[in-house]
């Protein structure tokens, strides 16, 4: 992925201290300064509620939908629902998809539970099976895992529920190919984009998922307790998890709310969580999405690639293993330990040098972003050298 207008380091847009080497966006994205200010202003609005008008229950939520639709190239802002988390969006999809006895739901090995539990329940209740696609070990793991995923989707597959990159080690799944396979066999495709959308391009028009569900607090650099989901037209007559008043037709007319309406707002708005017009959280998510649309995911991905290319050479020379670039994210990847590395000593060295990353099993998960500097990477390299010394 090459870009003609590369992005410069954006550390000034954040408030991370220089001596904190934060390579852990996959755990929690830091809030940009403008997003924090927007949140404080949003919260302060409630000091004197006279400033909150009926239109405010709709306006910013709709801008948020439009910004997310633009980020993922979704056709219509009304196709975006505002939720409280991934599990909620997945439960909405599960509630509305058919699944019969003898069918299967395809997921990947050690997938994040927020995109697993609803399918386990649905499969049990339907007499269907959850089919988990396990990767092989060793060389070519990412390519082989992708092949196995495509092979697992067959004529009995009702639903494929997968991420774009795996949360533990950044393995990249070719969702265009998965989408084609799903359409060939008539399966629904539900994507958890939490560990990718924002930092890795996602194109709804190309992948054609039935739903794409994204928590805002990682790569969308937004608040905790907010998620954004695209739902395709197949859900247009769907039943929401909650029967909110604001999701109903003509909810803008506050004087007529008790003229109860049977119809819903168009598109996916019916799937919004209750009180989705959260005056403190929505402005935060909105400010961050404005930044991301300006920076653009392909430039963020390229920034992370360029920032970490030396590091990856150095890590390989020290004996750490890493997936081939075409099968992993540049924003999220795991370093597999060489034999003999003491994990407690490594944890200790990370802490001493203020390097933040996640130990996942016997791999070190690194997840850089546009605020990271060469100094952050240099601090990590020192830790790796110490670990193998
Ligand atoms: C891939 C993935 N999906 C979802 C979540 C969060 O799920 P929820 O919003 O339901 O808490 C995480 C958190 O780590 C994640 O890594």
C-alpha cells in the first residue's frame, strides 16, 4: 500500500508524555486533544440544560453516522447505528439473521469473545454448529490460515463472523475473498472491525459485509462505551434489541411522542442503543472521526509501516519471528519470542523503560499509531536487545 502524500507524525495532536512509549493502541487508543476538549464541552452543556434543544438529540448523532460512513465507504449514513459496544452490535446481527439446524457459523481461532458468544448461543438455539478455523504453526501461518478460512465456508454455512485483523497478533484476513465466498454460498458476513477500522482501510462497497461493527475506543481514537456499526439493507426490516422511542418514526416531534408509531426511522437507526444522543460521548467520537477522515486510514497504515520497518529488521536479526507483511497489519502485529527469552524479565524491562505493549501468550503484541515517534521505537529496540542478551 503506497501513498503519494505521506502523513507526518501527529504526536502534537495528543497529550502523551515524551517519556511514555505507548505502543498499545490495540488495548486502548489515546484521546486526541481536540476530542478531549469536545467531551469536556459536551459534559459542561448539562450544567445549564436550557442550551440543549430537541434538535441536539439528532444533529450530532447524524453527523457521527456520516463521518463513520465516509471512513468505511458505506453508501448511506442512515445505514450506521450507534451502540454501546461490539457485543451489542453482534447481538443485533445475531437476532436478525436466520440460522437452521445442520448449518454452521464460521469464526476464527481465539477470536475476541465479543464476536463469539452471541454465535455460540445462536448455534445452540438453532441446532447449528460453530466452526472454528485454527491456524497452523510455523512459516506461512497467515497465508495458510486465510486458505483454511475460505475452505471452512461451505454450502452449510449460514454466517461467517470474523475480524479484519486478529486481535492477538494482527493476522490479516482477506475480507474481499471472504466476502466473495460468502456470497457464493449464500452466507451472511459479519465483521468485527474494532482492531482495524481507523488505521487500516475498510471498504464496505468492496467487501460487501452484512454488518461491520466497531468499538470506538481503540483505532477510532474515541470514547469508551460507544460503537458504530454498518448494517446492510438486509437488516432494513430488522428487529432491534430495544424498542427505543427515538428509533421510531417521527421521533423528532417531541409533542407527539405518545401518538405511538409502529414504524421505525429508516435504515439502521432503529438499532441505536437507548439514549444514543449521549451529549458527552458523541462529540468526542465525532472530533476523533473528523481527524481520522483527514489523516485517512491508508496514510495511517503507511505511517506505521515506515515507522516500524527498521524495528522489524532489528527484531528479526535478534531472533524474533514476525508474520509476512502481506498477512498482518502494520498497525498491529506480534513478535514471537526466540527460545530462551524470560517473559518476566521482558515484562520488567518494558516497565523500566516505560514501553507499553501487550504480552499475549508467548508473543509481544505491538500496536503503534500516528502519535508514535522514532524515539518510542528506539526504546522498544533497547528492550528487545536486553531480552535476548
Ligand atoms: C476485536 C475486538 N472486538 C471487540 C472488543 C470490545 O468488545 P466490547 O465493545 O463488546 O466490549 C475488543 C476489545 O479488546 C476487541 O479486541
